[in-house]
């Protein structure tokens, strides 16, 4: 969907304070924060929002228990502090999750695990999440699907997140605060002078030039290549002073291996860990691997057979019923852009982030590394730095703010616990729309929170939602996704805005794709940005 490379004209110029390259969680989080501080923000993403790393995580809001072994205390504490901030901001797409670690004496001794869990419980304040404890797997429900040799274990708390929806909700909030978000729009050139940046964008609506006071490089796995190949410095200096290590993390999805609501963390003989997590009601998600790759095309990363074999073998060390490659119904791989810290083992490379400022001419901020749990704090730190570089410091605001659909109080009254609040919201949704049914109502509540009204509109019966394009998916929802959430293709709907692709037969998935093609809106029509950052089409 990239336009031809015709030369832009002066008439196609526009102006903004900050241009952000990259529509993953960091780019959208920074756009949201800066827009909320009153800056004119333009974000461009070459594909769909969350097309790559940010929709391919293990989908956890967690401190990173295993990072304690690498003495990453600052990172773990920062992530632990963010867990409950995030859980409260969007209880429809994030919720607490209890993790069970069966004790394998051949791996780490029990005393070491107890010390680690004690630190995990106390490095940051907890209001929502319960503390860790030891359990008897012979009596606990989590012991039932495990091999009988595992008699003891530990249970602790972290959180779950719908990662792709988290990105979209940040982009929606950014837009509603004045930012413009352009998907399927590639930054093909960025020239710097003392007064600003001249940026060339190519997308479905043509080629255009944008004038920006500052640029934020939040391109994730492409951050280094953006500096080396797209951004052009003012006076010959090298913009790329850091290097990334691109580490592929692959996951497999299999039919449900257990019926309880806990997740598992398994220790492996190679000293790595994998998770086995309840997923989409009917499945179990198992991951992840750590495979270093070259940087030629991070978007092309796919799981290899040896990764599937590895994940199956490690899960089978614990589950009584072996997990085999023939059980796998879906796989996905994401590329983690980790800051190169000279660690030999990819698993030991820091997951912390670094913000690099360059003010030798117009401001440039590059985002190196990071993890989804700390995205809000990263965005806050980045917005602080951009504000400083522009000489216009403005206060932070996102801590305690809700994401789109996350403020349940208009429905339920005073908030208490995020998970309990969400259940109260679902109950009231069924009262208000009794015709939705339990399954559809809960799915819509999970996806949209209090914005479910925007999906349902004035509907009084299921028939008012339009044709059922696929089982449980109606035209009203597809129109909402096109209108409000930048969805253009069946893949956008089935694998990022939702995971309905897992539940639908190939013929039904193709039907969704056909509907999206036949009802396609012009890309980026759903932006209501201030005139200062509206882009005129090239004549």
C-alpha cells in the first residue's frame, strides 16, 4: 500500500512539533503522552499498528522474575511499580494472573527461589496483587495436569495484557488529544537542520513532506537502520551511536492443557524459563525462545521447527500429557530490539530501555530497547526529554489516567479491584443488553470496555448489528474497527484487534477478509487532528 516515489511539492508541506516514527507500543505511548501535554504530534507507521514486536509478546505485565538472577534490580523494581498502574488503567484488557512454579530440585534450590520471590514481593508496593507462597501440588488444583514427581511448588502474582489492543488504545487516546496517526505510511527520508526536520512520508494518500521541530525514533527493531539509512544529519555526524541485538522470541498455541485459571512458569535445564498460559478460553500459550537473528528484515521473522520442538520438549518435562508438534494450532514470533550490552547469552541481554538525545541540530530522541510492562514510564521519560529539548517543559500526566474504555466508574460506581470491577461491568452489560448473550457480551466487554456502546450504537436486538460476517462477528463491530481503530484488512481484525482468527475456520476468515475489502474506507480517514498537522494530498 505504498505510494509511488513522486517528488513532493511545497504545497504538501505541513508542520508539527514532534514527528514519531513507529506505531508499536513505545511510539504510540509517547504520542499519547506528548499529545496530552499539548504538543502537536504526528505518528507514522509503515504497516498496521502493533504489526510486529508489540503484538508478538508473551502478553505479560510482569516484573521479570528471572531478571533478578542477572542483578537487574532497577529494571525489576521499575516494572513491578508499573504493574498495578497499568492494571488500573485498563481493566478490560489487563488483569491479574497467578503463576505456579513447580519446584525442580535439579534446577534452582528452593531457598534461592524463596529469596527471589521475597524480593519480587517487596521491591515495589502492592495494592492489588497478592503475595507469593509455597504450595503442595499434590493438593493444589495446579498440580493435576503435572507429572506426579512435582510435589511442591510456588505461586506468585503478575498480570496479563492483550498487547495489540494496548497499542491501539494508546493510539486512540493520542488521537483524541490532538495527535494524528498515519498507518501504512513509511518515513523514507528525514533531513535535519538547525531549525527542524524535513520528513518525507509515503503512504496510501501519496507522497508528502512534513516539517517537524523534533523527531522521535521509536522504530523498534528498525531503530538502528532508521538512523543509518533514513535520517540524514545536518553536518556529517553519525546519528547511530548504539547497536541493537535483535532476539527472536517464538510462541506456540495448543489446545487447552488445563482448565484452571493459573499460569505456569517452568525452569529448563538450559537455565531459561518458559510460560504456559491460559489463552483465549480454549487454548494454552507456550513461550518463549531466545534466538539472535541478523537485522536484514526483522519483519520476516518466523518460528523454526527446532523452536517448536524445544517448546514442546520443555513443556513435556512438566505436563503429564506430552505436548507434541502435531498439537500446535498457531505460532507467532516477535523480534525484541535489545540494546547491545556485550552479553554473550541473548537471554542475559538487558530488557531495560535507554533514551538517547541528540541536540547537535534539531532535536532527535532515539528509543533503544524496552519491554511492554514499562512502556508508560518509558513514554513519560521520553516526553519529559522531548519537552526539555524543545525548551517547553510540561508536566507528566499519564500515571493514574485511564486508557480508552478503561474507566468503568460510569457503569459500576466507585472502583475497587480491577478484576472484580470488570466482572461487575460485565454483569451490568448483560443487564443493559440481555440479547447479546454471555459469550458475545463478554468478548465485546473485554475488547472495548465502556466503549462497547460505540460498537453497539442504538441496537436493541442482535439483528440490529447487521449481517453476521463470521460466527460471533457482526458488521457493526467491523464498521467500528474501520472507523475508530485503523483496521483495514481481515488480518488487522482477526489477529491484532482480536484473536478471532484462532476460533474461526479458514472459510470464515476469508469471508471477513472479503467484507473488509469490499467495504474499505480510505486509510487514515479516521483522524481528527488539528489543522496544523493535517497533511494535504500531493496535487
